[in-house]
């Protein structure tokens, strides 16, 4: 389930001005000259976040980063990560910023939270009425970086923030070039490059897994491609499908499961289906980040449409990973 948190960094000896959790949901850690308070009103801090403590540095992680074999940032996966020492706090996230995180500064106090409600309470902030108006007027989007809490901002996707803890302004570094460059090359080179990147991703994410792999199998192009890739690498699959059992999309998902040898678990959207169990975590996130319920720009909400079954794209002959991957059309059909 969605666990709210707020991390407050203050000079040692200063009292937390606006606590938002009781003692069971509060963890206090000390660094030279700094006090780090982690509050999680809905859970125990150590279960809501991954916390690595050292005498001079604390690392706090939300989500599941997957470090690249080549090192460097950002990691793959879906995550926010905070690295705090006596001099500064660093924050970075995944390429798409899929887990919302917000920050607010007040003098030498720094607060980081995945909930605007907690951030507003913990920092004593007001509501930005223009931000609220823009949010509802544009159906969940805003034409600027404005959010609906005054003097608070959202961490930009794929970006590293460095917050000096002496009150100096923070700096930001864009870690990824996603959506910022144009590929002006012949189509065959672009296709080969995409195939190389795809096979590299498969090696990194699938090959280390020894057990079964669970997959939300919609019957659309994306899940079909992932299922075929995993099966081609000899992985055991468990496919889970929600939908109208009479629909073409669910039927396609069943065919994909049969072809890839996956254990298939279809669940019909009928009178016995517990909708609240499927959506509750998402609803919590929407309310706590104060998105307009009319819409949200978060990509995981988008449901892929059903496409006709088709054979896989030809992997690049230049890639060693491609040579190890079966290219039979039966994998995807």
C-alpha cells in the first residue's frame, strides 16, 4: 500500500515545529550538526522506506531502483532516493519521475515528502489558489511547474538535486536526455539502435532472475512484447489479466500466455470483482498528491489498446545479446 512520509532535516538541537506522526511512526537520526526526522503516519519508518544509516551519511530510498551495470545515475526502476550528510542533502529519481516527491525549504530547514498534505502540515504552508485554479481548469495538468501548495515544488524527473544545508540555494542537474534530443539518422540505424538497447535491457533485468516472473498481461502490444522477450530467454511467466473475459483483448492475452507457456490468471470484471482492491493504492496516491481526479499525467495509468498479434521485430545482428535471443515469430503470436 501507499505509505506517506515526510523527511525533515534541521540543525541539531532545533525542535520539529509541526509533527505529523506519533512516536511509533517517527524515526530520529543524527549526523554531525544535523538532525534527520523521518515521519510515516501510516507505517513504521523502516517498513515504509529503505533506510541505510552510517556515522556520516544516511541514504533513504522509496521504491525500487535497479542500478545499471555501468554505474552512474539515474538508475532504472521506479524510485526516489535521498543521500544526506552534514553538508548537503542530495535527491534523485528515475527517468520519468513516476513516484511524486515534493520539497520545501525554510531557512536551514529542508523537507522532502511524497504527500502534499503532509508537506503542507509539516512545513506550515498555505494553498496556492492560482495553482488550484490551473489544475482544475486544465483537467489535471498545469501549463507551468506550479503546484497547488505555496512555497513547495515537485522534483523534476530524471534530475539530481543538491541542497546545501547552510541555507544556500540548491542546484539541479538533468541526468537523462529523455525527450530532449532528436534522432536524425536513417531508419535502419534507428531500428538497430533500439534493438541493441532492448536486448541490453533484457540482459540487465531478466537474466539475473531465477524464479517465475509476474506480468500484467493486457493483450496489448507492450505486454505481449515483454512476455515474448522473457519467454525467449527461458523464463517462467505468470500472466495476470483483468478485463471482460469475452473481449478480444482478453482472448489475445490468453493466446499470448499459451504461446509463451505462461501460467495465466484471468480475472473477469463482473459483480464479484473487488474494484476497490485493484484501485485503492492508486486512489490513495491521487488524494495525497492532490491531483485533480479528472485526470493525471502519470504514464502508468494509461492502458494499452489491443493490437493484432504480430511477429517480433528483427533483433540487431550487431548485438551479442541479440544473437543469444531466439527470433521465432511464435514467441509473440
